[in-house]
């Protein structure tokens, strides 16, 4: 059975979290690490927007500034997200690997499958909803986004532990077509809403991370070895955060491009 790397990161700032994801992707491009699953959370809260989005269309910037919430552009597609009370997963796989189907839709279904499995293990009637969501009933509990760069697939997604729908829809602009589907609190859910206050405990969070790792292991037929970022990944993440995700030239108008560090020494 193939061995993958598992990284369990502490809560991090938004720009740091996105920089680490890109640094790990670059390691796979250089083939200096194995396929990797990273689990992490966010402190302080942040908003991310998709690669192709415009801040002024998706985010209420004055509200974000007033509440001290950073707005960061992801390298993946998808929509704007408020990251606050959640567990986030990132999975990194070479495109030639059996766990990276050529079809975008098939790859979403495969890689969202472990999230569905972990939630079902908690007694929830979770299901995959194309193209990239996981629902319980008709409410969204998890959404994912993906990019394929230089022969590597990166998919990352959220799993809502708790949600302040009022704050979420105060900071984000809600598309008219989504508004037509009903009230915000009816369109999204959280583990706290479904399972009660126990979902907010540290023990529950640790157990949830373990459930997700086991679900990925079973779905993708791999073992995990817990590890950490290499020294080079740490160094590159700091550089990427400084030179990309902390700059308006990327976050606002994408006038600079993600920087790649080059081949291994």
C-alpha cells in the first residue's frame, strides 16, 4: 500500500495557509515529496476569493476592513468563502496518479468522497452534490475548489464546524440566483447545528481530523505517515506569503503571477 504524507497544521492566518498550499504543490512538481493530505484551520478569520473572481464584485470590502478580516485570492477556482469556524483539507496528487481522474467532475467526486464518508461515520446523511459540494439534507456543509498546475492536482475544501450566517452574508455579496433559493441559514449548515455543542470541543476537532484522514486512507487505498513541512517548504511558504498573498497586486487584480522556486538543488 502506498504511503502518503499527512500534515496536521495548527490554526494559521489566511495568507500563510494559502502560501503553504502552494509551497507543497511546488514540492510535488519537483517530485521531492509524496502525495500529501494537509488538515488545518484559520486564525484570525479570513475571506478567500476564487482565482477568476473580482474582489469588488464578491466581497463587501468596507465591512471586511471594519472587522479586520483579510481578503486573499486563491490559486484555485470557485467562489468567495469566509473561513472562520471550520476544518480545511488540502490534498496534493500528481496528475499521473490513479487518484487524479482526468475528468474534473470525477476527481471532485472521488476526493470529496472521504468527506462524505467521515460525516456518515458521525451518523449524518451526507452526500456529494456536483460539482464540488457535500450536503446534509439540502444544506451545504462542505465546498471544495481545485487547480491543476505543472502536472499536480491541488484540491482544498472546507468543512463547517460552526457558521455565523449573518456575518458570512454581511461580508460576502450573495449572487441573486443564490438568494432566490431561500434564506442564508437554510442554504448552509454546520456540525454544531447538526450535532450540538460537542462539535465545538477540542477533542471533537482532533477526532474529526482523524476521521477524515482514515476516510482518505480507505477511499484512496493508501497509508498515512504523519509529517511536517520540510525546511525548503517552510522557506518557500514564507516567500510566497510575502511576495504573493500579502500583495494587492495579486489579491486585487492578479497583475502578478504565482512564483515558482525552480527545480530541486
